[in-house]
């Protein structure tokens, strides 16, 4: 379990993006939701992930911007496209989460150093 904690502490952007992608996959494959419901759920996950990342990295503005962009993109896919399916919204949300996480990773660093592993 300590290895997982070290990973989350040292890579908050990737951890958040991975969690958002998992939510998108669960919604796409396991839940029977409308596109609007899927978009709202995934946008909330993106916003919560952005807040968690912004609180754990420096500088904060890139984390806040990419999180807002991911949430807005998900909402645009859910409510801006003509007749989207929940699967399409989830797919686009997962792709945006992965793209934003990998982009953000290079522009921020953890606010606290990751704990050293115990021998």
C-alpha cells in the first residue's frame, strides 16, 4: 500500500487522470445512463480531480486550467453534440482526461516531496 501512496504523492496529475479515465470506462461499459447523465457525472469527476490536483501541486493555475478544460469538454460533448450516446461522451471524456493528465504532468510538480520508501 505504501507504494501506491508514494505514486499518488509523486504523480498527482497522472493519478487524477487515471481515475477520471476509470470513471469514464465504468460509465461507458457498466452503467446505463443518458448522455446528459454521463456527461454530468464525468464532468463532476473531472472537476473534483482538478481540485485535488490543484491542492497538491505547484504551480496551481495549470492544474486548474486543464481540469476546467476537461470538465468543459465533457459537458460540451454531452450537451453540445447532436444526439450523442453515453458511450461517445465517456470515450471523449476518457481521451480528454488522458491528454490533459499527460500534458499537465510536465508543467507541475508535487507540492510536497513523496515519502521515502521504507526498507
